[in-house]
């Protein structure tokens, strides 16, 4: 996308963290949908969503994965939380049918404090979000709290080595090695944590998976 090259990396990085205004709503939607499709699809495959699952996505962006998961949870429910008003608007449009039918609920808010009871979800996912969390341990503890015993979490991410090849503002992005992500999952209480990988564009896709015993 030619126009992306015209935008300073500091602006693009801030927009990636929290899309805002017209750039956020329209350009970042295009960038996320084009650049993250393979990673999102790998997360969906890894979650193996069942029809009666209750699923939460943190930082859903334009909401395409919410839509795909809701098509599978015919007897379950999908919720999402994102702190960008523009992304909540875009994802609400994308999922309007499911929202009307009461099968999807989208929340506007910071996932540092999740507005859900303990043990609410069978499955939880978050993709390309942990780079923006400064005290990431607290976010992982919140994820652990809302997952049901027997449930799972899947974190889709690019690792430190991949991220270092991109022109991004390091004041906005915190990058993690695969071992860092395993440590975050384990410290929060998840067990059986492992990293899966799959070919994808523009990089190999990584999913960190953990289970709540
Ligand atoms: C880089 S985008 C990724 C969007 C989508 N998951 C994807 O892979 O295409 C990051 C998203 O996470 C959201 N986000 C980042 N930090 C957040 C936080 N602390 N609470 C809620 N949403 C957050 C942003 O608003 C944005 O929509």
C-alpha cells in the first residue's frame, strides 16, 4: 500500500496501538485486514472453536475474526473488547447481523481491567496486541482470571526478531521473544504452554497456547 510509505513511522505506530480518526478507521482497517489475515487464520485454526463455545477476543481491531468465530458458535457466544472507538465502530458494522441476533457483543474498554466475571470464557484469543502493553504481566493475569478451568488461551504474535525488521517506533512497541511469551503465560497460571508456528505472510505466524487447569 503506497500511501503507508508516506506516513511517518511514529504516526503509524501510534495508530497501530490505538487507531483514531479517519486514518484509524479506514487506513488501519485496510492495513490490519491485509497484513494480519494469515496470523488471524492460524489463531482461528488453533482455537478449534466449537458450536457451544463462549469465546473472547481482546483487541479485535476491524472485527473479521469475531465474525468468523461467531459463524461457528451457533449455540455459544462471542465477545470482544477494544479501546479504539474507531475499531469498535468498524467491528460493529462488520458484525451487525450477529449483534442483532444476540450472538456477538463488543465492548469498548481497556483490557487491563476486563469487564467480565471470573471463569466466563472457554476460549480467549488476542492477536498483535501484547506489543502495546507495558506491564504485560497484569494483562495476562486478567486473561487467566476470565478463562474457565479447562479453557484455553491463544496469543497470535510476531516475535522480537520479526518485529525488529519493521520500521516501528520503539517507544510504542515492546517486542517479545517466544520464550518471553511462554514465561508470561506460565507466570499468569496457564499450564502446558507452547509455541506453534505456521507459514504465513509477511512472516511465519506464531501462536502461543496455554491452558487453565
Ligand atoms: C495492531 S491492532 C490488531 C488488530 C487485530 N487483532 C489484528 O490482528 O488485525 C491492535 C488492536 O488492539 C487494540 N488494543 C491495544 N491495546 C489495547 C488495550 N490495552 N485494551 C483494549 N484494546 C487494545 C487496538 O485498539 C487495536 O484495535
